[in-house]
C-alpha cells in the first residue's frame, strides 16, 4: 500500500464533507482520484488545494465552476509573479552591468582643466 494515498470515504467522514463534492472536483480537473479495486483514493499532495476548495465551497458557497475560475486565476497570478521576479533579476543584472561600465568610462576619461 502506498503511503501517499488517502481513502476518500474516510477523509470525507472525518472532514464531514460529501464524497460527491470530491467527484465534482475531479470531473472539473481540480483533483485526481485514484481507484484501486473498488476503493477511491486521494494523493496527500492534493490536501492543501483540497482544503482551499472545501472552504470556498462550504464556507463561501462558491460553486464548482467558480472554484475552477479562482484556481485558474490564482495559477495565472503565481505565474505572473514568477515572471516578474525573473524580470526584476534580469533588470538588476543589466543595471549593475551599466553602472560598472559607467564607472569604467569615468576612470578612462582624462581629466581636463
């Protein structure tokens, strides 16, 4: 038995959620469900996202398409933040190179009176 799998029926019982909610999440591609014999399982790596989906659905009454849209937008934001970080790093390298070149030019320029 794999240690990274959680039985869905037990998870739903302990968290007091409807198993059909997890099936709807799977149908929309938000989580993956694995079946071994007749038992359905979740990967433990999905628990953080699943916790967010549960709060959105049960606490905020956001439907599955809304959760999917939020998931997509958050992924887009994370991607854009990564790109901004990369661009800032490149810009910093460019600026440092420019400053070094200016300093070198100052040293090479003859002093005139």
